[in-house]
C-alpha cells in the first residue's frame, strides 16, 4: 500500500509506442465493427446505421446510432484508454474493459472521430489521431473532427453517437478510388461484415420491435442458427443450470434433415462459416453471440454427422471471468462446476443429431420410392447375400439406354463387377483399421464432384423429372446425401453453364 514516505519516479507509457501496440490486439474488421455496435446497443439504440463509404484511400466507415449519447465529460471519459474491469457492470452492458471503442477502432484505422449528443446536451466531437499522437508524443485527444465526419454526425437525431473511422490503412491503403477491382474487394468486405453482424446480433434483430441495423441503408436480416421457427426443428426442454447463484440457460436444438429444407434454406442455415463449423455450443452474453459453435474442449471434435446439433447457452455478464470470455477470439472455457452437465447435454444432443443426419442414407435396406437413389442394392437369394448394381439408378440407366443394342460387353462388365465385390477384404479392413476407411469422394477434387452432380442431374432430367425434383433427389442420392453442400451450389453452376 502506498505511504507518504515512498519515493518514486512516474514512468508514463511512451504514447507513440503504446498506441501502436494497441493496434495489434487481434481484432479483424468484423469483430471490430461488432464491438462498436455493442456500445450502441448498450446505449439503448434502436436504430443503427453502418456506412461504408468508398473513396480509395480516403474511404471511411461510420456507425451512427440513436442511443442515449454522451455529455462532453462522458465523451472525454469514453475516449480514455482503459477502465476498471473488476467494476460490476450494469446487467445489460455488453462492454467490459473500457477498451473496445479505442482498440477496435485503432485495429482498423489511424483516425477515429466520435460525435455525440444527448437529449439535453449539444453535439460534441473528439478525435484520436494516431499520427498526431506520434508527432506530439502526448495523449492528446483533438477537439475537432473532419468534414466527412461532420456529414455523418449531421445524421444524429435527438440523441445518439457517430463513430467514424478514417485513414483506414489496414483496409484500403494502396487502393485507387477509380479502380473497379479495388472497389469490388471493398464491397466483398461489406458483405462479409453483414453476414457476421447478422449472426452476432441475430437475437436483437429478431425481437419484435427490436433493433434495426442497416448497412448502407439496407436492413441486416437476422441469421437464426437454430431454425427455431422451422416445423422440423427439434427442441427438447431447455435446462436451467445454476452457477454462483446465477442462472445459465441451456437450450438444445436439433436442426432438420436437409431433405426437409429447400436448397436455399439449407444454404442459408450453413451460416457464415458453414455447417460443420457451426455445431456445438453457441454462447450468448446478454443476447449477443460470442461463440458461434464449439464443443468447448469437452473432448469432441467437430464432425459432419454432428452438424445438426446446435445448443444455445445464455450467460449473464456477471459470469464473464469464470468463462474466460474473449470477444475477439470467440473462445470460452467451461467452468468445472458445469462440465458434467454440459457434457451430458452435448452427448444427448449429438445422439439425436446423428439419428436425424442418418435418417436416410447409407443403410442398404430402404423404402420402395427411394429405389433409384442408390448405386448398390442388397439381394438375398436362398439365404445368400448378393450385391447388385442398381440398373434403375439414373446414371446407370442412361449408360445402358445410350449403349448400342449389341453392347453386351457393358452388361458383362457390370455382372463381373457385381460378382467380384471384394467383400472379405472390406470386412477385414473394416474390423482391423476402421478409421482408415475413406468417406466417398474424400480425396476427390471438388471439380470432379461437381461434374458428377451435373451428370446425375442431367440423367435425372432425362428421365422426365422436373428441375426441382431432380435437385431434391440429388440431396438423397449417394454421395450427395453426405456432401450436400455440393448440391446447394448446383443451381448456380447449372445456370452458369446454361443447363436447364
Ligand atoms: N455509441 C455510444 N453511445 C453512448 N456511449 C458510448 C458509445 N460508445 C461508447 N460509449 C461510452 O464509452 C465507454 C467506453 O467504451 P468502450 O471503449 O467500448 O469500453 P466498454 O464498452 O468496455 O465500456 C462506454 O462505457 C460508454 O460509456
Ligand atoms: Mg464497448
């Protein structure tokens, strides 16, 4: 503890070096923007406008909200780097360390201008300009903005805040405003940001009378990872776990088999990172998604056949420290006292998910209507099992019907293949090295798989099936019953090649 007798030197951080090191905190564009949006939500904003303005190296990004805004003193405090993270937060607060606004902004730009007004105060503006800090070697926050920032702050209504990023060196340095290519790259980033925000804030966006979030004027549509309104989604009873006197709600969802979804629904439900990545626990803090699918180190790897299992965990912000939550890294660790319960819920959900995933597929015995879907058929004759190539399979049927009438050699070849299936070898390998069995098309180039999809599609259409039916059937056919992402992209490929 300090005493009056202490002698000391005050060693202030060297501003230019300190501020550059803050830039390396590990944000990317998505997490950085989401952090600024967090602040708007904490300030009770109901309308948030994100503007991406393209102008080559003079491009800028702004987040403008209609939240409560700040007085001048509050604005100055908000520009301060660092707050006490052990101070309890208001229950609705999405912040923590008092760093987000600054570190998120600096990770993307060299100048951040904040303008704000409350219902009772006038508009105030402050600016951190890293080059100015460098030149002066002092923690000087400028009391002026820029002409562009003034355009953005003019959009603030009765109360609200505009956070403007200029000098976006990480995003647009070396670009030319006239370059169509540079502009396209910039636009691609906007799309990726939109997907990220649609995911992270989906619950705010889904609420009735919820928050409106727009990017360049277009409302961001929420991405609901649980397909919670789809009739085929399974949703067992939620569980409430207790931890340190606080409740942690755990809500498991098992998503529908892909045959229950339209190709569009299936593609959308994959989310920004795809079906396999978005499985496991989804951790929310105050409704904001922090971890978009992870088995949380409970000894389970992400697998294709678990992908329909998505489990929602709701945490209050009072439990942050115990979960080791880190917004930028999207990671969390399970506190010991919850390990067993979460492992149990995870296991039960995975079991159900695997059942649904396998609902149709590799089993050889199956219903009549599905007969044309599988290449191999199992036949039993006089108690003996035979494997036969399905002559009704659209591709086989097409080969046979296209062949000249005297092409007996083709039929002989099929018979030969059927009679020489290496059953004993397969059984031996499966029992000795079960893990070394390849999944169909595991090593194939995606071009080859697409080629197969196109040919199967054409063969199906050749039998008189409609486009929709053909695509729906492909989802259930080998190997696409396990590689459904290829079919999700098929309509676009057919269109590109002009195949009807
Ligand atoms: N859009 C905003 N509207 C109102 N106040 C804001 C806004 N953005 C930031 N602030 C204020 O600035 C403070 C610092 O923000 P930040 O650096 O993100 O840290 P934290 O969110 O962890 O508190 C916030 O606690 C809040 O008081
Ligand atoms: Mg914050």
